[in-house]
């Protein structure tokens, strides 16, 4: 859920804040721990809930509020509650770029300009309608937040049929993504896929034969393991155990993990964001496990000649 902006200029360009106008909060967020940022994020979430509750208390949760007459202190009190909502929303978006870039934030990112037009609305427009619209946009922002939290909770895990001992790397990956650690999250998912490959090679007793010796494929380095499993086929269908696309993905992940200081070309068709790539990794691991471990269909050859 956490995904802090990389610069103040990016945040301002997208959010156009009217309440959070100092970059001090973002500078601190880029230096302090994820736990501290999570605490501040949850505090902003509670502030958003409180502001929505206050506006509801002023009658702005009801559909016919735009037909009511607000004046004097009553209108100013509602406006102060609206300002609290704007601040809470902008602070929340400071810690969640994903939420700011989601459709749920669209309305709020227009409605948060209310303070810049407030005096004009009071003189020429309908200030009650503006606050009512902000309230609805704030609710939509909150619903979007809840949806992203559910997505993070389900990431990789919904429908995953791996044994529990093979799920640990994917659970860690999910947790890393949820607090904004995209690259480590992808590496953890990659480690999970490697663990699945080694377990399958062990279960099927695959062997790599070189000029010097034969050795279990499960104990080979990752490059040799990938190449060996790519050369194994199902006896019945003659199809490869690993498709060319899966082989390319595995080598890309291997190179990216081992040579992270250098640019690694992406395989054709692979989406750029780490989260989407990690989802492909999890699906690949799950599909391989189901196809190999839950069937008695034979693979050939069991002894793979090292010709690469």
C-alpha cells in the first residue's frame, strides 16, 4: 500500500496540493523507516475517516444536502471540516502514489482545489454543492484505499496451490510490495519460483550429465537448472516442461538478481512494473507445480545431457 513519491516535484505535479504545501514531510518520508511511514500513513487514514464523519455530522452524507441553506457560522464550520478532509487526503496521497494514480483519486484531485476558489463560490456559486462534491470524492478516495488494501492482502495468495513450505517467499514478496519495496518484492518472488523449480527437479529425480559426472539437477546452479528443465518434455504430448517464454523470464530474473548493478534487457512481452512481473512469476510457479507434482505423467529425458 505504501509507495512514497521519489520527489516533491512529482507529488506537486500530480496532486496540486492546497493543504500540504511544504516538502518537509516527503523529505522525512524518504529518509525514515518504512514502519514510521506506515504509522504516519495510518494516522492520515484515521484523519480522513474523522473528516468524513464530521462532514456527515454537518449533513453532507445526505443526498438532498445541496438543497439546504447553510449560512454564517454553520457554513464556515462545514468549510473547516472540508479543509480537514483535504489535508487528510493530501497527506494520505503523499505516502501512496499508487492511490494517487488510481481512478479512485480522480475526483479528489479536482475537489482539493476548493480553498483556491472558496470566496468566489460564496459570492457567485453554490458553496454547499462544492462541499458536498468534495465529500463524495473523499468517500471515493477512501473506497479506493480499501480496494488497494484488499489487493495487497490477496497479492499472489488467492488461489495459490503451492504447499505451505513453498509459499513463504511469495508471502514475504507480498509484504514487501505492500510497504513499497518493489525491487526486493520481485527478488523474493523470484526466489520462490527458484525454490519451486528445485523441489520439482528433486521430486522427478532429474539429473544433469556432463562429460565429467552426473549430478542432481536440483543442486545445480540456477542457469543449469533452467536449461535442464527447458530440455525436458512431457512424454505424452512432446511439449517442453518450460516454454521458451518461461525460460526467458527465468533467465531475466536470474540476471537481474545477480547483476543488479547493470542494465538487464527485458524479455519481449514482459510488463515493466515489478508488481506485474512478480504476479507472472507467482502464476508460473503455481502452474508448474500443478502440472508436475499433481500428475503421474512421465517426463523425458530424466537424465539431461549438458549441451549448453
